[in-house]
C-alpha cells in the first residue's frame, strides 16, 4: 500500500490547492454537512470553512500520517477527521456535500465506489470531485517507460495502469443517476522553482507507488535516471520550470 508524506506533499500546497478552490467555486447551495474524501493533511478544510462557516466538515483519509497531520493542524469543534478507506467507508447520515480532490485516481473501480457513495447524498445535495488527467504527460510517460525496463521492471509490475478519467465519464455516470452535471477539464501551467521541481512534485504523489516498490540502491539509480529525463522534458526557464497539468472536474447535484 502506498504511504504518504504530508511534508513532501505540502511542498507545493499553493499550486495543488488551486483546483480545489476552482472545484468548490462551482458548488451551489448552503450545505450544513460536508465530507471531504481523501482529505490529506486537512489544509483545504480552511477553503470549505471560509465558504460555509457554519457547516460541519468531516475529512476521511486512509493514510495515518495524513490524518495525524489533519488532527494536529486543522481540527476544530466542527471539523473532524477519520482514518478510513473510501472503498468501504459509508456516511452514517445523508450528507449535503461530498467533496473530493485528487483522490479517486487512487481508488480501484472508482465509478462503483462513487455510485455507492452517491446513495448517501441527501436530496438536493452535491458531489464535487477532481482528478488528475495527465497520464499521457511526459512526467508519467517517462515514469512508466523507465520503471518498466530492466532492472526496475521486475519490481514495478502491475503499477503502470492509466488512471486518468475524462469529464465525459463522470457526465455519463451522474446523468445516469438523473443528477444535474457540470463536468469540465482544465490544464494548469504550474511554474515551479528550484532544481528538479517536477521530480519533487511527482514524488509527492503519482510516483510514490513506483518509488516505494523499488529496493534501496536501485531506487537511487532510478531516481537519477528519471530526474535527468524530466530535466530534458521540462527544461528550466529563467522564470522557473513550467509543468502543464491537466485535471478533470465534476460537480453533480441530486434532485431535491
Ligand atoms: C493527492 S492526495 C490529495 C489530498 C487532498 N485532497 C488535496 O487535494 O490536497 C490523495 C489523498 O488520498 C488519500 N487516499 C488514497 N487512497 C485512498 C483511499 N482508498 N481511501 C481514503 N483515502 C485515500 C491519500 O492518503 C492522500 O491523502
């Protein structure tokens, strides 16, 4: 199972938060109960709290390190956190808003899981989700090309699935439920500072399963090769390194 490092993940907190802000901006209504699935270190609770000051907010995440960080930094009397896997987690009461940022690409059979969770959304309630849709970008292509070759391939078998989901998939899914759907895709141009910033970015998220699968020694060798390939694909400019990043959004509202 992939483990998470809140400190490394938060290195690009500002850039990574932007899609969450854009997602939440498209949610209508005044939810009083909000669940944030895959809440990570809980730093985005502040975005929800600013928009809906009175709502109760419950973050769910399967990483003990992320939940510990959320409880330490971002809990209050109406913001709670729970360690759980969304594949099996169920809302005990109907929820007004389920929000989820950069989670469902990690969840096998995500459409079935979303379908099950949708049954716990209150009438008139909303599911708002965002997933990366950049699996054909050089960052991911190079990750999988290099790590599937010897001597790495023997350790990374089964870790090369394309987990990108396009907006049409969510449009179809929620339309079949009879919900009103707003689905779209956007490419952000993140301008990153420092040396090897694309490696730093992806090693906090998408590359973690591959990096963790490689044994010590081999991992360092792979990192050197991968970093060099990333420097070629994303050359540093005078203003920083530009990382184009495509994302899929869906905001779906259940009939009242
Ligand atoms: C890329 S981070 C996103 C964190 C936060 N939502 C944000 O936008 O900054 C993905 C999060 O999903 C969590 N996660 C992955 N698989 C999960 C699962 N099956 N159930 C619950 N959380 C999961 C990870 O632990 C991690 O905190």
